[in-house]
């Protein structure tokens, strides 16, 4: 019933999933828990996520716990071998690396047509579609949990417009998610993808980072760790000031482009890197997107403005602009660690997906009482995931003493004297 | 009417204040604004803050704007020359470096006896006293603005106990305050004070940081920048995990003490460094507190347990413990950048005090409508201070385009495709 | 006359070389110079180097300047497409990715049989063979230039044994080589290869670096930049002390293995990571070699001691030891940035190969007068390469003034007063 | 027989020396050794060094070993209390903080008049004077050991001019000296002095470092660790390139001055910061020298070009230039960590002075056979000091196995295969 490209790839796909599973100890513990408590047994769970080994292990965990899993992914982010392995494992998969945009829309419809009770969403794709075109799917939906900053932002807008009709958990805003996934995960995987696809040196180069949220901070940190000089462009004055105190240069996107050897966007905003800025770049500048939306770099503008477009390395396309420099775009403007790499490191997704599974569990158990709207992940889940992770690392931490707890509560006696 | 130690010191004190003023361009701009709008003219403003040149310039700014300023400070944090200069400038000052604890209590009473309309508070000292012992002072009080993490925490407890009877602004929680003051300010000034008082090397040593909030993060960052190996102790599992991913060792306080060359507390908690941990330290370990409360290190325990107590360098006291090592305490367990140094760098306090003055202004203008309780600083004030700071740096940043603003609001068209 | 695997791969190989050429501006300038001065025209140049696009561009530069180039490489380091492109370009290539060890020996013999006048050597392979088995080749040999620390060390031993019969230039010891290639090149490319082959996180992990020479320093720096805690093992007490002051933990290899998540060797020494240390590793530890010799990790011991050996990811083999943990070896114990990656970044090899070409030029012009032995690269060549690089970066630097030069020489007037 | 300012200060001086002694475990071990072997007993040792507690402990160690010590120091670097304590201890001291330049010359003459057998020299002051004006002193002189890069450079010039008539040891070039003292010592103490004297923030500021030798590298590293953006000016193209790859901006001194908030010289060259560069600085820029010569910054030019010169903080003088900005000079252009701070951290000087004492011992024992000229410190001494330091840290390192030593020597069997 799945639509996948080549079922014979299941073997290698399964081995890649196994590697992910071995390095995801927290998610394995979470699996034990949800297998035991049967909280997801028999539930239909719809999943939209980049389809690679780590996501596949997430799907396996849900399936192991007795859930019926339906998963879809766009073509660019689909690993066909992993899709095959999941299909063999009993997960329903709608994902092919050769799917057309129409196919992709059809796949979303297929997921919603099955009336999932819980959705693990990415960029709020399923939730928005359910509200806009497939409202039948809202009836059985206990809730959704959202993976990305951009998706949470969209859901927040929906909620403030009074349009959101189901409970959604802002899983991205969990501390165990955005602190690690967005910062350390993107930091490593984006720079790694750039080094890998270009074989160029980071040390001594000028890296422009557009956006200094958690992703941008992570990028800046790793770029500097590799010896780059970092410039940050921001629209938020406080974030700009923070980047300044972190030792980065601050400039507008357009001004900074003149000096940059690399430009990486991480804003969640459409056209964060517009053509007027690209036009001021040096020839040979490397452009990549590390944010959720695939239009942070004005790829349409590049296509329209180029006289020659040619692939110069796998994942690296040169656009020779009529009225500007020849620039290099990595990973087609999509989130580069996935479109030109293997995504976040496994241990990071171990945290993120543990949050997601426990958020899904929470929705399955409590969605009915939560009411429509955007909800934070309960703090206990965040803390529990962190504690499990520390336990797998063999690290012990302190607890507040009763005396300290009491002191904190006793404002009448507090004293700095 | 002031109580200060030596009025003849006004000359040198004034020169130190002038130096601070020259390096506080944001606060100078804020001064222009409040002089112009007369928002604080004729208001009685009570101030509790460490009394050094930067605070003094804050008091001058208030006075220049026509406020009647009454300021007090405990003995340990008082610079007599600066106090003299302020007195000469017309500020009422109750602060002497030789004040007794009783004097200090009397000084608080003096401030409250004058019925300040606005309070700029530190560790919630004045506000707690006003609620506990001087409730007459609450009548005219439009509100208070609080400088410290610990103070905000106490006010939050008071509010949740239903005890808080005036509007208080959590100035510490302003992004332009805690992001810079707690992190970059403490980071530099605490390590600087330690290097200065000991003449010992940081590179290659083991630094234990107790608490990984904003202050702890700043300390860890600078300590590493100076070549130290950093271990972090935390009670919050997510903060511990963050420190782990930042490349620090994680351990309990007691375990970590065994390897530490330096132990710095930054928790806001009583006895964050208890005697059982100190007892496991290496001989010659250096202990210091970078947090608000002066009992984060168990100084009472040190005094009780030492056979010999002697000053080995200015600000450095050795406690030879009966049942443990000889340890070195810097700055008497009080916040070390003030008790054994000159406090935060000026540019940091320029931000912090700009926030404080504008918070005081906000209370003077709007306190009456705000209602009792703990209030966040209005976002516009935060942004305005950040924008002024960027302007003084000559740095330009981007604005979202109307198209981008519209796109962010348009959840129906958003797409990751 | 070449022996390559598949001539039809020349097209893609040529495109990869073109990419390298575009990012090697210094070598392109060097090419202009040696084309103009005809210093290598008609010279037979033997080259042993890992055969990938950057080396290929080096060979092309030599060929463009009129040299007859014969190149060989071992199987593990050979890119068949690049070999095909070079062959098409007119370079004689003995290199196949499926060559046997016997083939490899035969290839060296083929190069020496052609009586090269200049050799660009790697690990002193050709020079040692010429002295040991093919002394006929020494007659026409004007000299050799050596690429690696290990090779220079061997040549130094040969020289001190009185065995070295031709002039050799220690190109590795040129500042423009080891400062950049060994440090920044290895730093980026080794960590990049490890992230890429494993998809595991570096942040928060414990990395053991065996050897703190230029390569080890580079590895430590990047590992820390990615958020790792670094331990260094060294046999040189001063280097150990330097690592200590750089903020790294110091330990013996065996002790450090107990805590390591990654172990990377960079010593130039046989069995720098012996079985007794591997036996103390944690299960799942990742082992890799960043040094020249392929026996820095005791791979023979791993093979002998393992009950199960299986490839778990491309380039990653698990050895489940009978009397020890299951460990993961990346890139078969060979230099991992080449065996499991694309080698150093291009800009780094631009410097290294500019040094090599100019060293080859120097030997062609002056080898006859140099006399047998190990020679440093003339300082002027080093400086010239650095100046060309700065020029390509558009960076200007100062010159000493005549006054300053005179002052430095005038010891009679110098004064610190 | 000493000339000191105030003998009554001996008590506090002695306590400061005691603190240094407690943190100098390597030098204490060296003391045991030279007390035992009597190598310096009865020898007259002349010492020129900044006179602060660490140097004083060096003098004490020599005295404890039975040497007759005569010490001098210029006024700016003299601590009167420490001088008093040394005098009380039996060391002959010619040093007063109120000495005139003529006095200082007289003091050098006094030292040479006593015919020291061994000299521990700084900036080659005594050696140059002995050659130029007091050649009688050369007769009994077994040799001198030199502390600074600049001094070694002068001695090298003297040697190449054929003027050097005694054996001199380039102690500065010992790995245990310049790797640690110049890099980590200056790095910490210079930045610490600047933070301390100005109370200004480093994070987010632009620091120009003139000279990227060991001192400059150390400064750059710490400045970045504190959050600064670093620009480096160099005359050596390879050093400039190294700074570039370390992630610093490269520029000429004059161009870089336009953007700098801080300018620190570390070149060993006269007028490394000339008036034409100072004239392009921003108002309020802070200037300091971290190199040996006191004329690296053109202080004479500042004095000549200023309309107003005033001390704005202790150790900080403002020069308001007629044709340029008002600039701030810290520590009068002398090496700022000593002129406005307490010098290198103690543990660093523990290494440096251990080297110096063992170099002095070597000269006492072997000077007669060494012959005039500049000699490197014997490697064994360097290694021994490093091993003692590791031992005091409780750190164990590996030794090469006999097998590894043999392999390294066996070039015939070496193989990368």
C-alpha cells in the first residue's frame, strides 16, 4: 500500500537504520516505556519528516509500540533505501526520491485520508492542509506535535487568527529540542555538509550568517571553531547586539555579502537572501540555506537571472548571473544538511525524537482534554528526556537540598548581607 | 543630610564618575530623553546598588533629569570617594565603607522614610523591607524595578504568595540586561578579579562553575577562552546537558571539587558550595562567588571549621580547615567582581542602567495603572535600548520587508516545497 | 602506457580537476612562472601522492610547464576517474583502485625505471626504493622533495646514517607547508571525514588525540571548536605541557582510552595506538588515523583479535574483540582524510603544491650543486608563496622601514629605557 | 650596600614573595638540586629583571644555593617592598621606584663593578654595557643567559658582527620559556592589565595586535576568548598567513588603526606603532605595548603632538593630539603587564625562572668550555623542566617503546603500505 521507489533496497536501508538505533539510547528507553504502557497501541500516527535513517528509527519505535504509522516526505529529502526498509517493517510510506510536486501533494492527502489520531508534523504541512483542504481529517485528530521553528510560528499565527481547531504541541520549543537540535545539530551538520560538498577550506574565510536564532548561533559557533571570521545579519536589534558581544561583525545582508566567502541563511523568512544582496557577492561565493523554508535564498531569482546554470560538483550548482557574479548554490536552497548531507547527528535526533514520541504519547492520552490551540510541551517531559540522556552518558548531577528549596521560597528571610 | 565617610574625597570620585560617563553613550542619550520629557522631574527615587563610578553616573543621570535621588549601599560595596562626589552633586547618600550591619539597616530605613515614588532595587532589599517593616512606604510607591536574578526570583515568590502590593518590573529579565550584564559582564569581570587578586594562571587549570545560568555560561566561556578546563555542576538537567554539549565536564559539586583549582558559584542559592564539598578540595584551591547572595559559599562553615584564618594577599583569605585542606577565599564570599574588583565593565552597565532608568521612567508614568505584581519590561524599551546601542557602535541592521512581514502572517500560503 | 582502471571516466575526473584548479590561485600563478622560465621543460618528474583532484592539478601544472610526468599512487588513495583524466591529459599514470600490493610495488619500479630527474615523494617511498633496490635510478636524479613529516624523518635518519646519496628538500618543513597543511588542512579534513562517515555528534564527546605535533594541534583545535572535550597523549614532555596550557587533558594513551569516544592518532609512529590501549576502550569507540603511516593504529592486532569483523557503514568497520570491546575503525587505519574523505581542502593544497612545484623547480635548476643530504627549502620560496597567497586574498601587509631595519641591527644603541 | 627606597617595607614584601614561592613548585625542586650540588655556591650572580615577587623568589633561590646575588631593575618596574625584602634576605639590590635614568645607569655599573661570574640578563642590558663601557667585567664572566626575544635578537646581531666575547645562552628560545611565558603568560597578563586599568569591556570590541610572534599569538587567543574581533598586522608574510588561518583579519597597521578600539604592540621593533597610524585612530582608542622595547609605540611622538596630556585613571594617560584624536596610553608605553600590572602569572615564571637558574648553573659549570657566542639551552634542561612541571601537576605521559624507537631509526623497513 506504500508508494516507494525500490523495495529491493530494504536490506541496506535496514542496516542504516540499525546504525541509527544503536546511537539512540534515549529513544530506545522511551520505546521500552511506550511498549509497556501501550499508550500508542493501535493508534494511527501520521508522520511528515525528512526520510532518513534517524526518522526511520522514530517510525520503527512507534510501530514497535503498536502504532499504525503512515509516513510521507518530499522527494528531495527521501532516501529510497530507508523508505524500502520501513515499508518492509510494516510502516506505510509515501515517499519516493523521484516524486513530482503533484505526487507530494497527493501523498499528504493519502496520509490525511487515513484519519490519523496523532500527527508528527514538519513545517505544519499536514496541519495546514487539514485545515485548508481536508477538514474531514480534523474530526479524529487528537492533536499534532510540530518539529520546526517555522512550523511553530505558523501555528502561532493560526492560533492568533482563531483558525487552529486541534491541540498542537510546540515540540520545537522544548528545551531538549531547540537547544540541541537547532544549535548543536545544525551547527555541525550544516558546516559538515558544506565542507563535504565543496572540499573548500573554512579557516580564514568570511562566513555571513543571516539570522542569529538558535540555528544561527550554532552555525556561528562552529564556523568560528573552524577558523572562520563570522558576520551576522539580523533584524532583531537585541539578537544583533548579542552577536556583536559574541565577537562577530554585524552588518546588513547586502553590505555583508560584499565580503563573504560563504552565505548561510537561518531565518525562517522568505527571501532572507534577496537578489539585491546576491548581486553584490564576490564571484564564487557559496550560498546555502540552513533554515526551514526553501525560499530563504531567492532561488527563483537566481534561476531567472542566470545566463548559465551548471552542476559543478554533486549538490553544487553554479549560477552565472547576467547582472552579477557567478555564485554557487548548495543543495538547491533547501535545508542543506538534509539536501546535501545526512541531516543532524544521530545523538541530537535521539533527543528530538524522544521529545516527539513523548509529545505524541501525551496527545494520545490527553489530547481530548487539551483544547484547540498551541500548547507548550509539559516541562516534566523535557526534564525526563534530559535526565534519561544524562543517565545514558553516565553523568550524575546534584539535587537542590530541602534547605535550599525552603530558602528559595522564603522571601522574608532572604538577605544579601 | 547624607551619611558618607569623607567628603574631601569628592574630587577623585568625580573623576572616576567622569570616566564612566564617557563610556556610557547609551545612558547619555537616555538622559537627554528624560531631561526633555521631564518624566522624572521632582520625583523621589530610591536606589540600592553597589556604589561605584557606574552606579554613580546612573544617580547623576536621574538627578540631571530633576529627580530627588536617595541612594544606599552596604559597606563592602561602597567606594567612599564616589559617595563623596555624589553627595557634592546633590544626591542623598547613605553609604560608608565602615558602616556596621546595624548602620546598613538604618540606611534602608532612611531611604524608605523619605517615601520614594520609584525604587531601583537590588536583591529586592528595599521592597522586602517595605513589605515587612516599613509598610508606610508602600503608599506613595508607584513601583520598583529589580536589578538581579535573585531579586526577581524573590519577587516572583512574593507575587505567588499574594504578598506583593506594588508593581515591580523584572528589569533583570530584560534581554538587554541579563543577556549582556549576567553573561559578558560577569564573564569578564569575575575572571579579571580572580587573575588580579591572585596573579595565578588560568590556562591549564581546572575551573569548577557551580550553576549554568546566564552568569555561569559567561564564566565558562571566558574561563575556556583563557585556556581552562571547565567542569559545570547544575541541578537542572537540561542546563547540565547544555553545558555538556558546550564541551564542559559535568559532575556533582562534591565530585568536581576534588579536581578543581578554582571553584566559582553562580546559582543564586544558599550554600551552593557546602562544607562537604569544600572538604574534598585540593589544598590551595581558590573559591569565589559570582552570584547575588553572599552565602552561596558556606562562609560561616569556613569560619567555624578553620584553625587558622589569615589574609595572604589583599582580598584573599586562607582558611586552614581542621578536617580538610587549606583553601583560599576571594572577596569574602560576596560577589567577587565587586568585592574584589571594580564590577562589570562600563559598557555593560551602560545597557543595564539605561534599562533601569527607562524602567523607572515607565513606573513614574504608568505605575499607577499597572497594578501590584511582577511585570516584564515592555519589549519596546528593550528594543529601543538595543537600537541606541547599535547606533553608538555605528552598526546598521536590516528591517523585515513588508513582503516578509506579510508572508510570516500568511499561514495559508506558507510552503516548504 | 599508463595503467589505469577505466579510461572512460576521464570526463567526470576532468571536471573534478577543474574545480580544484579554480580554487588554486597560487598554483596557477606558479604555473605561469614555470611556463615562462621553462625550468621544468623536458624534465622527467616522478610523483608519488594520493591521487585525487588536487594532486592531479599539480601534475597538470607540471605537464603544462613542459615536464614529462610519471605518477603513481597506492590503491586505497586512488580515484579512478581522476587517473583517467590525467592519462588523457598526457600524464603517465600507474594507479588503480583495484591494484594489489604487488602491483603497487611494480608501479614504483615503473616510475624509477624511467629515471626521473626530479621526484616529488610521499613518505620517502621512491627515494628509499631507489636506494635499496633501484640504485640505477640515482644516477640521473637531481633530487627529491618530500611531502610528509614521516618522510622527512626517514630521510633525516638516512642522512645521519650516511646513506642518502641525492639532495632532498624537506618540503614538509617549509612554513607554508606544515603550518597550514598539517594544522588547518588535517584539522578540517579529518574531523569532516569522521562526521561524514559516522553521522555522529562531536559536541559533548571525549576526543583522544595521540600526538600533539602540527597535525595533532590542528585536530585538537577543530575538535574543541566543534564542542568536544580533548585529551592529548604525548611522549614529548614539552608538547604535553603545551597541550595542557591549551586547555586539554593530558594522559597516557591507555588511561585516556577508557574515557574516549573517539581516538585519533597523529604521531608518525608505529603502533601509537596499541592493542593494550584499545582493549581498555569503551564499546563503540571510533578509531581513526590522521598520521602518515598506516600502522599507527595496530590494525593487524585488531584483525587478529576480533571474533567478528563487519562493515557497519561505508568506510566504517566494526571489530568485536574476543578479549575486549567492539570498536569501530574508520578508513582502514590509513590516513582517514584520504581513505574516507577527499583529503585536505583545496586552498591548503594550493599552498603545499606551490611549495612542491617550486621545490622541484629548485632541484631541476640547482640540484647538481646541492650535494647529497637533506636540505631545507630556501626561505625565499616560502616567503614568495606566502606573498602570492596574500595577494590572491587581496590582503596587504607592512614592510619594515629602513629605520626599523637599521635599529634592529644596531645593538650598540638599543635600549629598553 | 643595597640602594633601595624604604627598608621598612620588608615585611609586606616578604609576604608577597612567599605567595610566589608557594606557587612555584618547579623552581623549589630546582632549588633542592642546586643546593645539593653546590654548583652556584660562592658564585657572584648578576641579575637584571623586573623586580616583583616572582623575580625576588628567583633571587632567593640563587641565594639559598649559596650564590652572591646582585640585582638591579629600572624604576618603572621596581616594587619597593619587594626590594626591601630581598635586601633583608641578603641580596644586594640596586633598585628604587624613584630612581632617575642616571641612577639606573649607575646601578648597571655597580653590578658590573662587582665582576659577576654569571649574568641573568634582560634585553641584553648588562652584556651590551659590559661590551661597550665596562669591558673589565668581561674577564671574570663565565657567561650570561638572556630572558627576552628582543635581547636574544640583539645578541644574535652582536655575534654575527663578531662582537660577542662571552658565551650567552638564549634562554628565551628554550621551549619551556617562549612557548609558555611569551604566549600564555603575556596572553593573560596583558589583557588582564588592560581590563583592570580601564574597566572597559573586551567583548565585541576590535583589537589590533601588531606582531604575530609568540606574544602576539597569545594576545590574539585571549582577546578572542574574551569576545573581541582581532586584526593582526605583520611584516612576515607567513606569520600574516597564519593569523589569517587562525580567523583573524589581516591589515597594515595604519589601515587597521581606523577600526581599532585597542591597539597592542608585540613586535620587538622600534615604532611598530608610528604617529601616522596613531593619527588615524578613533577617539578614545586604548594603546598599550606588550613587547620588550619601550619605544614600540611612538611615545615621543605622542608627547610632541599632544595639546593636552592628562592622567584619566591610574596608569592611563590621555594624549589629545593637535592633528588627530585623543588617545589613551596605558602604562606609559612600557611592557604593560609589568608597568600597569603584576607581570606574568606565577606558574609561568616558575617555568621561565627554572630555565634561567639551570642556564645559570650550566654557565657556572660549563661556561669556560663553551666559547664566546650565542648558544641554545641544552635540550636536556628544557625536557627536565617540562618533566618536573608535569610531575607537579600529577600528570603522567607515555614513553616511546624500544620497538617504536627502533622502527623510527629503521628507514629500510618503513612502509606506508
